[in-house]
């Protein structure tokens, strides 16, 4: 089975056994089960806006931070405005275990 789910304002296409990286989900740790209720589509059944009586179950594999993103700011002909910044976005890795409709 396959589905489209909504997590944190973003949509993800998932199948059973797939692993996805989502923005950090608060209050969960590695090994916990999570349930998603905002399901936009299951197989070819489209919800209005969500599919009723459908669930997607997943297992949290790990919480972590992604690789560092380098940000370089530059303004022409001024040396004082050259600077670099960095940012590491936190994420949660989830393995989809079951999709039921």
C-alpha cells in the first residue's frame, strides 16, 4: 500500500517499509511508535481533505541533526560585509511500518 501523509506542513509519499526524514517531531524518542492521522491519499482514494478511517503507523529510528549548511553573504565592494554562517536542521528519521485504510 502507498499513501500521502501530511507532517509539519509538508506532504510525504510513503510506502510500507520506507524510511523518511521529517522535521523534528517533539516528544518522541528512538524506538517509539507514532501514528499519523492526516492522510491525504491511500492507494488511489483521495480524501476531502483527509481520508477517513485511515492510519499510518511508523517507528522512530533516530533523532539527529543534518549536515551543516554553509551560508555566505556578500555585498559588492565592501569587505566588512563578507561573512559566513552555518546551520544544522534537526530531523527525525521514521520507518513506516503499516498503512491501513
